[in-house]
């Protein structure tokens, strides 16, 4: 069973969940919208403020959604919702699959395989758009998992808007495939490195769903 510390808080939003780590952005926005709506009943000036603040709060609620998923059976599954940006052979024989996440995607990332988290390293950096080649130098969190395929590396990369990556797990934690492991706020990218000999099943431009889309081929 997934570990309780990885679960998102059960906050009601049309029967759904909100991502753990959303509070610093979400709570002030919702509070401002609620205040402006209350005062809008007595003031036309506040009514003008209520429209954009309520729209922003609704957008935040949508962005920080964290839907349940029926996890696909397979060796390696997508850690992120998004679109495959590139598939690149690496010098050490591995293949990097880069998945670009737009602000419209769910931004909770999931474990691509079952195993043990062997390291979680935060690397400071810039915030250029995640689809830009220079995003290689952006802020990122580098994960390593000990799995049945050996060491699997996954990298969460911040984008131009994303300024905070929130890992849910420390090193040493055992994870189930498809378990929630972290959040990237707003547009960003997730890279996964497939071991030598593992064939890629996705194509550049293909949409992926975390926990659902299979990345490798038998």
C-alpha cells in the first residue's frame, strides 16, 4: 500500500483532491477571493475586484488538482502528465525521455517504478522556460530509485513560472509504482532515464498521463 505521507490532503473540490504543497499559493488566493466577494455586496469597487480574484482562485483550484489514477501495469510508467518533448540517447547507454508539463497539466508527479528512494538532491539553478535547451541549468530535484531494473534516475525541473519543487519523500522510503512522490508548481519538466537495453514506447509529441502511460516496451 502507498505510504500515508505521500498522499495529498483530502480537501473537497467537487469531490476531488488538492495537491499536498499547494497551501502557500492557494490559501492567500482563496482568502482574497472570499473577502472580495463578501465586500462586493456593499461596494461596486469591491465587485470589480471580486471578478479577477475569484477567477484566479478558481484557476488555482484547477491547477492544484490531484485526481486519483488507476495505475497501469508495466515496467516503467510515466512520472508526469504532459507531452514528450525529447527522447535522447545518453553517453552511458541510457535514454532520456523528457516530458514537458504546461500550467494546464496536473503537476503531481508519481514513481515510475516500485523500489526504494536512494537519494533526493535539490540543485539550485535558474528559471528559464522548461522547453528551452538552457533549462538544463534550472532549479531541479534529482531522484534515484533502486528498482528491479537497477538504478533509475528521474529529474524534476522548474520552469519559468515554477519556483518551487516539493518532494514528498526522503531517501530510504520504499515506494509503489505510481505512488505520489512530489509536486512542481506551475509549468515545468520531468526527465526519466531508461537503462541501457530498455526500448522506449512513446514518441516525441505524445501526451502522457502520470501513472497511466507506459514509457517502455516489452
